[in-house]
C-alpha cells in the first residue's frame, strides 16, 4: 500500500514489506564530488556542507532544562514524552531544575553546570532560552532544542529577539533546533518496519501528522525534523543530512518559508546528485497563504514563480495537498525505477476506463495504443466488441475466473507498458475480491508498477484492508487524482535523475573580462539610457543593432548614412522607460529629410514632456522575427533570477514567461523555453521559418552570466524585444533597460 487518505488505520505487520526495496538503485552521483571546495564568482560555496546531526536524532545523553513532574503543568507532559523517547533510543536522560531533587524518579540537577556527564542534546523548556545558551556552551553541549514561541513569528520585536538568540548560538558553537518548534522529533518511530523510509521535514507539526501516520499502514519513517523558526538549523540542513542517509528513500517536506534560498538550492542539488527524491508542499501560492505563513514562522515565502522555478531546476516535486504529499513520497520511496513510461488503464467498466484515461492524458501521462498483436491476444479472453487498445475494458465477467490473471499478465508483458493503473470504483464481491488477488499476485512476479485505486468511501472491505494493504508490491490509492499525481512524479523523477547534471558544476569560478567592461558602464542607483544599456549587452557579446547616438539633426543624417537605410530613431535618456507611448520612437525612415524631421519632432516631444535626453539614437532597422523578452530581477530569497518569455506587447497581455535561478546550464535554459505556451512560435507557424533557437539559448546563458557576475550591482535588466531571427541568423536586442543597485 502506498498511501491512504480515508478509513481506519491498521497495524498489520505484513505491511512492513516494501515495493521491491531489494532492487532500489544505489545513489548516483553526477559531476564533481559533493564535498569539493569550490566557490562561484561572488565567493559563495557551490556545494552543500552536510551537518552531522546523528547525535541530535540519536543522542547518548539528554538534558531537559526546566523538567517537571508536577500535575497540571505544561512542562510535565513534555518531560514525560521525552523520558519515554530517551528510553526507546537508548539515551540517558538528566532532568535539570533548580528546586527539584527528582523528576519522574530520575535524579534532578539544579543547573547545567552540575550535569554528571557531557550531554549531546539539551531540550529547553524555558520561556527565555537566551540566558541558558552560554551555560550549554560551557558544558560543551552539541545540540539544543527550543520550544518557546514569541520570536520572529510575532513581528519586529520578536524578530530582534530571535536575532539575539541566533547570534548567541553562533558564538557558542551549539546547533539549535527552533525556536517555536515542538516535540515531533521525539515521536514514537516504529522499528518493526523495513525497506526505504520517508524522512519528514515540516515547519508546522500539525501539517506533518498525516505523513507520520503512514507508519500505521506499514510505511517506514526514519526521522521528523520540525524546524520551527530556524534561528540556526534550517530546512536545507536537514535536506542535505537526510539525502546522505542510506535508509532514506524519499524526503517529504512541508515548507512555509525559507531562511536562505541559496542554501536550499545547494541542499536540493545534493539530493539530486544522490538520486533521492524530494517532495514538497510549499505554502505561499497566494497572498493570503504567504501572509499567514509569515505570522506562523516568520519566514520569507518568496515569489511563487521563482520558488517553482528553483524547485523544478533541482527536481524537487511540488505538490499542493498533504494527501498528495503522503502518496507521492511513499511511491517514490518504495517503487522500482520504471522499465518503460507507457501507462495502461485497465478497468471492468468502459465508462471508468474512459474517464481515468482522459484524466491520465490531461495529467501528461503517455497512454500508448497496444499493438494489434497484443489486442488480439487480449481478445482471447475479452469479448471482441470491447475496446482493448488502451484503456482496456474487460466487461466485468472475465475477472471472476482464470481469464482475469491472463489479461493482467498480457498487459504487463507488453514492452511499452511500465505502469498499470486499475481503478476499482467500489466493492462488488466476489468479482472485486478475485480481481484484487490477481493484481497482487501479478505484481509479485513483475518488475513493473501496478497501481490500484480503491474508490470505496468505506475502506473497511477485506479486499482493501487485508489484500491490497497487505501487499508489498501494489501501490494502492484512494483517489484517482492522487494516483495520477504520484505516477507522473514517479516517472518524472526517474527521467530527471537519469539526466541530471548539477548546474553548480557549470557555474563560473572566475569573473570574465566582460564583467570589468560592464562595471565601467554602471552607475550606482541610476537607470541607464537605452544606449548605455545596449553597451552593457555588447560587453557580454549580446548582439544589438548598428546604431549611433547623435545630438543634432545633421549628425543624425550622417549617422543614418553610416547605419544604412531604413533606420529607426529613438529618444535616449536615463529615465525613459516607455518611449513608444510618449511618441519617442520613429520607425522606417528612408531619407535624409525624414531623419531631420524625426530628430526635431523627437526633441520637441521630449522638451514638452519634460524628458532629459542624452541624445537621439539612429538605429539599424532589423528584419522581423519572433519577439521575446529577457530580463534579470532580484528575488528576496534567491537573489538574481532570469526571466524569458514572449516579448513586445505580448508580455503584458499574456504574461507567458518562465523563470530560471542562476546558475543553470544549456539544458535548463531549453527547459525554460519549453515551459512557454508560445513555444511553438519559435518552430515557425503560418508559413514563417523556424527561429534561431540555438542563438536564443545562447543569449539566455549570456544574460545569466551577467546576473551571476553583476548580481550585486545590477538591480534590473529588461531586454524587450529580443528579436529571434530565422534559423542560423541569430538574435538581436532591439531595446534594453538597466537599473543599477
């Protein structure tokens, strides 16, 4: 069973078996070793350090500061749970309280200084943890957990208190979990379950409960990290640590906000290098969600499109609901790599099969039509008038006898089939019982994924509770939507992992000569004129039209002759953002008289509008092509980001853009273009030739280099339009805007 969202949980020990865990592939590391000591052009590390958190989760000794056994006190329940947890993990527990001699029969020490041995972990049950940190440092405590709230989640005053706590922790050398965390790390993890486990990271303990409860269905959990406000240890630390744990098959995350976007990217990169799937619910898609998250943990939620892009680049699978988090993480942790990507829908009802096939196709799954020979084989057992091309409709009766198993085996034997999905909308004994047994038996003999959607709202039927949930090889879901989401993620993850090359391996280590040229053109706090912005592009090898900046009508005529008619004339100045709307652009000028008139008109308009000019640009007129927009902006979490999309007026009307978070390589740049709804325009439509896609990708990579090298000085860059000419002819930036930090 791979996850359930309804019904009563059971603890059948048979469910401790796993989906083909004996054939789960070992970690695949691509590119440079993950511990290489490299830094990028800005001096930032390119590889995540993995913190040693073994003694946080499995300490030899624990001190409970503020321990209590007095009835009715909040600390008493916490202390009781910690006592039980320490016994389970084999840790010695030392209560600390200034006025107690014993707590729950365990000798109590008056202070940290009186502890009888070095302590791995201190749990602080005090309202103000700051005064205790120095004491813990003196005692050489390795880890501390702070439950107290009232920090960054409460506003500016609490944020200041959290900064003081973080500074004290940094000085002490202690690694701290919290504040505003909870007891989830000290839950009861079942030790009778086997196979690859799920490691859980949450910034809200309540939101992790559904995933933790999967243990009751035989699904192993190894760790739970409730990160809270992340004054020290953060999501990225646990992500890196869990990715290196041999027992972890997948990492499930509930993230409200990130402390450090760069650290998250490095951790996700480490997981991708190791081939460990990461599934995440990330709050903040809406303004309301982002606002609530900030008041819960005091975290930056980040611009959602940038978060999406960052996760996509590093293979983090983003889902929307906790039920999807359960089912997707479980499938990815336990299922074998796919033998093929083809999906077959097998149903006892034509209506059910057609419905699920529609949903599967809409979800992006490939449903190959079975070969004529395979269909003929299936028609040995299925009436000829029923469709068996895919979806396969058996009509019902064949599942009740020997024919049912023959049908399933024939489908799974097809080399194009990697996944079989069988929706069972409700129980109909004895047919459904026989069908379920046949599916389970067939799954035992195949290396392909067999998924069953048990649609009964009851969930107490023996076919479901005993047979499906008792199987180690069938992936059982309660909803079609969750099944399709998980299967899509499963196929996508393995496709991604097989091709993954770390973007950090391609990040520049040294500044290019272009960066030195570019910085000479930049002025802090200013918006550059179009002419200066184009010089910035030219410094990075990005093609711009032939042009000259002139300050008189006569000079404009001379420039037009040098540039070559026809020409475009534009007003140029530091604070002109929308020249066309102001009438400050003249197109298709073919004579000296037109150029002289245009110069006078442009300067008159600028004078009337109160626009300061540094001159007028006389530009080469470039032939038509596909107009794109390309730019750099600064995200509060991830720093410089690159945006590409359909340009001209379409960028404002359609908003068809994709985002990339540097560093990224050529494949990621092409993936950004593939995300655009208007991507077919680059292939040529309505008789137009294909655009020079390679040239566009090259410009995207050059802009990315600008973002990396000038990130601290370049607040914004907007190239619009970037005209992509027919294949082999390149791309030309017709206009550009740049703002310096």
